[in-house]
C-alpha cells in the first residue's frame, strides 16, 4: 500500500504521528516537517510511505536541504544551481 503525505496542505503546528510537527521551511516558506540527516536538516514537504513485509519504506518526494550555521540566502545560492 502506497501513501502520499503532502505537508504543504497541513496547518503549521499540527503534530503528524511518525513524522513530527508541521513547521515553516526557512528556505522556501512552505510548510513541512523537519527531518535530521547526516548532512544537516531537511524540510520534507511531500513524502511517500509504503508498507512492506519487513517494515515501512518512507521516501521524501519534495524537500529542501538546509545546512547548519549557514545563512538561508547563501544556502539558496548553493542549491539553486
């Protein structure tokens, strides 16, 4: 079973089970859910989830990458090209 969650349609502050609290993305100002990664912090705007026989596979479909201690204006320049 494949499920798509679009966090941009959800109100800011809503707590989504297994995903987190919906907040405002510092890069694009759309709503999303924070996700910690090895490279820093991502804001996931749309994700798909698939229940498999050995667990659940969750893949972001639309997300913004934010780097720690990097101004938003500079991160926009780095990731736009």
